[in-house]
């Protein structure tokens, strides 16, 4: 059999020539070679598949371990981390805040208490708790404060208005006016006339009259006056028995020298001396419930009859207070009530205040 009768088969990259008669055997060999080749390919593919599965399993294990480690949620800061290297401990911060709050509250309360009680004057007698208030300057209790402006300029004469309202010439000289002192029964000190009048009205509802005396921006409420402290204490005791809180204190109108018309000056001096003689009998009417009110009339009636013809505007309020005093005595003689009795005390205080306005 020549080469042309042979069959060429490439197995594993090599050409194999087979005789045609050997065709069936050759086919078997080829089939076996193909089977072996296919089996090798399948084995290789199975090996590759196993490697892929192993790699996949390794990846799953690694992924599971990462997912377990990431189960805890992580919150990112949205603000910068503060450097607490020089921070103040929280305990000290709380103490500072508490202290600052206490100071602010204390200042507020202190200011309120100061507004409420500032200027209140402690009673001079320990047994009394008279109503008092802070002080500010207001107008005089009489509604018009008498001024003491001297129209003269060191001259010997000046033009003053007399009772008739016409200007008259009067000689002037320097005169000394004495200091007048007594004991007052005080019911309070107030910052305004209105506040003093409220207390004055409260005392009036209990049957007692009182007098508001303005001085140095304060308004003093007096419910009585006496020449001695013992008599003033007796008057105070009667008021306290009626739930009127008062205390006794010394009160003075300072004397001074003043250039005035001589007749007028002598009249004012006489009136100051006569006024002091009225204190004891007026107090006796209250403390003992006895006495003759007529003895209180004569000194002032005599003073009224000697009033100078050419009285000045400065002396006019003093003259008016003497007239009110005489009117109070007459009212008491007509109707001896407690209110009229205390009206005598008020009129004495008004005369005293008029003297202070004159000598200022």
C-alpha cells in the first residue's frame, strides 16, 4: 500500500498515516485520542472551576469578616474638636456660675430694699417705731414757702409794704434773734408733702391733729410740743394708747443776726419769748386734763395789739400764725373736744415754724 492509499491523521500535533484497511482500528485510536483529549480538557476545566470556587470562598470569608467589624455605627463630628488643654474644670464653672447668680440676685434685692428703706431715720427713743420714709426735697407744707430775701443793699433805709399795701420808709438795724428750743412729739419723717399728709389723715381719724414741718428737703410730722421732755413723753403716751406711733425728740430753731426794721425786730423777739411761756400751760391741758385756756390767750392778745404798723412781707406769715393760735384757743373754750385741744398744739407749732421762716 503506497502512501496515497494511506489516511493522514494529526494526533497531538503529529501526522500519522494509516492504511485504509486499518481504518476501523485507526478510527478507534482517533476516538480514544479524542476522548483522552476531552477528558484532559474536562479535568483542566474542573481544576479551574475548583480554583475559582476556592477564590470565591476566600473572598466571601474576607467580606464577612469586614462586615462584622463594621457592624458598629460610626458618627463623624460636624464640629472641630476643642483643645481642652487649658480648659476650666466643670466643677469650677458651676461654682462660678452659682456665685455670679447669687451676686446678681443680691444686687437686685439690695437695690429694691434700698429704694424702699433708704433715708429712713431711726427713732431716737427705743420704745417708738414711728412711720418714716426716705427723703427728697419738695415744697413747703404751707403750700407756699416764705422767702426771706432782703431788698436792701446795706443801706439804712428801705421800702417795705405795710398793712395797707403801700411802701413806707423804715430805719433798719442789725438785731439778734434768739435760738428757740423745745421738745416735739414726732410721728414720722417723709420725702414728700403728700406722703406726710397721708399719715396726717390717718392720725386725724383717731381724733388727733398734727402739723407738717418742712426742713432740709424732709417733711416732719409733729403731733405735739412741750417745754420739757417729761411733758412731751406724757403727750406721746396718750397718743400711743390710741395706736399712734410717736417718739419724743429735741427740736430747735437756730437764732441769727438780721438787718431789719427795729420795731418789727423787737416785736418778733417778744413773740419768741412769749411763745416759750405758752408751752407748759398748753401741755398741762393735755396731760392733766385741767387748766384754764384763758391763760393762753393774754400773752398773744397783747402781742397782737403791739404789732408794728409797717410790718414786712417776711413777718406777715408770723402775724397770721398768731391769729390762727388765738382762733384755736377760742374754739377750745367754746367746745372742749379732743380735736380742738390738739388744734392748740398745731397752732403753737405753726407759730414756731413762722419764726424759723422769718429768721432764715
